[in-house]
C-alpha cells in the first residue's frame, strides 16, 4: 500500500461549505473546482483527489477524522469502507466513540471489596453502634448437640 495524500476533516468541512456556497451562486462544476483549487492552493492531480475526497466526505460526515488516499499493490486486501476511484482507494477514517463502561453495581457486583473496608462478605451493613439485643441473642444461641 502506498499512501498518496490525505485530507483532514477541517479542510474538507470548509471545502464542503465553500462548494455549497458556490453552487448556490449558480457556478458550474468546472468553475467550482477551479475556485476550490485557488482557495485551498491545490493544483492538477491533488485538486482532482481533493474533489473526489469531498464527495466521499459529504456522504460520511458523522465522526469523520480524515480521508486517506492510497494505491494498493497487487494482492493487497481492500480496507473496509474504502471507495475506489480509478486505480486509487479513498479510505475514510473515523473517530472511535468510547462507550460508557457499566458501573460495578450494574454488572452484578456490590462494591464491597476488601479495600473498601468490608470483609468481603458483602451483606448489608449493620448498625454502627454494634449488634441489637435480638442479634446478640441469636449469636449467643448455641446449637444443641444430640
């Protein structure tokens, strides 16, 4: 795989807005391309890559990071979501959205580990003043041996 060039989402978003404004003025596609080339200081091949990347970016605006333009060698596997135009592949890269981790309570735990002061038993905590008289009576009751 040989990387040809890449365009960041910031540049692409500015160009999409500029292209929409030029289209609203009634410019034809050649004039739009020429104006984009002057605005972003692009010429010949790179301008062609840029215009094609704009089309791909306008279809993939959510979480887009950049578009990388590569030329694949024989036998190389085409990356997912890659768009082929002539012999080049335009690969949109996206920001990864982090999913919120489930808290320990929701995962089935009870947050009563050894470091939290508990003995690992995890049962409900009793009174801070000690055992109630009923609990003392149950604790002191000894099983009768037969």
